[in-house]
C-alpha cells in the first residue's frame, strides 16, 4: 500500500524503519517478505509502495522474485527498495518476554532466508532497482530483535512503533494499525450467521416488492436512496435496518454501484466507506459482492491496500467471477496507482451514465 500521509517524514536508523512497517501495511505482519518501495532522488527518498508477501517455500522463491521484479515495483516507477524479512527465525532474547527497548541483542543469530535475499538482490538489480537495505526481524513489534543481512554487527531492537515520527503522524491522520492480518479480516467478516440469514430473508421479500414497482425511473430512485444514505452517515445519523437493506438492494444494480465509485473522489468518501463496511458485515450472498467491491475500491484509493485485499476476499469467496472484483484484484496485484484507479472510476461512472441515458431514450 502507499502511505496516505502528505507530510514529509524523516526515518532514521534501521530500527525506526522496521517500526514503521506495521503503519505502512495497516497490520503487524508475520512470516513475511516486505518490500518498501521508494522513489529516490539523490540523497532524498519518498515512499512509493509497500508490498507484503508470504515467505515462499524454496521451490517458489524464483517465481516470487520474478513477480516483484517485473510487476508492481516497475509499474509504480520504484527506484529503490528496503527488503525486510519478518519471522522465520529465532532471535537471541529471553522467550519469556520482550527485552527493554534499546537493549543490545544477546547474541548473533544467522538471519534466515539467505537464498531468497540473494535471489531478490539479483532480480531487482536486473530490473534496475537498487536494494538499499536488507533486514531481518524476528517480530515487527516493540522490543523485537533485528539485524542486517550484509553486516553481522548491524543489529538492534525495534522501538515502540507508536512513539516514532511516522507512527505519530499516522495516528494523527486517523489510520489504525491492527495486531495481525487476521484481526483485519475480522473487521470485514460477517457479523453473525443469524444476522446474515435475517437479511437474506428480508432482501428476498423486498426484491418481490421492488419488482412490482414501475420500472421507469427506478435507477434514479436507487441512486438517490444510496446517496441519501451516505449523506446521513456523514451527518452522524443512524440508518435503520430498512434503510440499509434498501441501499444494499440498490447497489445490486451495477450502474448504481459504478456511479457510487465517484463518491470516493469527493468529500463524502470516508462516510461512504463507513457505510460500505457496515453493509459488508451483514450482507448475504450475492449482494455482499457489490458492496465488498466498493469497500475495496474506496480503501485502495486512500492507500489502505491491506483493507482492500481482505474486502476483495469476501467478494471472491462467494463470486470469484465478479467482474469488478476481478479488475480490482488485478489492480492490486500489478500495483496500479490510486491515481489510475481514480481515472478508472471516472470512466466507469461515464459508462454507467451512458447506459442509463440509452435505456431511457
């Protein structure tokens, strides 16, 4: 993902870089390869993209390196990378608890994934991307041990991420860092089987009622209902269950859904995302796919790639053939920039409006 901050943040030593990783991803990763992609100009560098991948088995290492060397990093114009391996090894500290911050590492432990790092260094060099630093941390939390791959005396402890400059800035911006990816997945998980079943039954009855309504002007009514729900959410007004169900039903028309993509470009984006998140937790199949895709799009556009990914998992679990869901997954996998995504939204809105006009003519 890309950091949503506009402020220029100075990161000092390697420990502070590692402390920043959970903020950049949105959660604390484990057993992962993290690539912090940078745009470098002389001695200055700015964040461009942060990738997290599961540590691969030996037979898949070359395929992973080929993917990162030819895919998102190239598309986003990344010129330098800080490579981080998290987990997959044993650090030399007391297993009974974290050591005090700033304490020395008890003993040198050979960092794991040496072959992966060597392949990565070679593959990125061929792609014209400089590996600026290679680090291993047993865990990306305060007190975790870290060390460099190229210097046995380069090691230390990770400071409290909440006390770093980036952590403070992210907190001020309203960003939330989850303890794990599993916790992030629970954010978009169904509220309960009972609630989803109730909504499924109610939607079935509402569909019958809607089908008895005049076809003329229905799409305009659905757009108005959805936008009104976003405005009310922005104003802090609670929506009734009937309100939410009617919005969910309106979004089942892909033209209404595509017109709502444009809300991500305006002042009501956060309110809309809040509404989509609420609906994702209660929506049954197949209606969850449309609102899940909207949540993924809104999250990705503001730099929350991890949230976008878990939202897409909800879409893919029930409707792997979902057109917008597949497009969004491809965008995440290939590193399409938020600006390109915004352009895609404008095109989708235009197409939806044309379809509505053609239907009415």
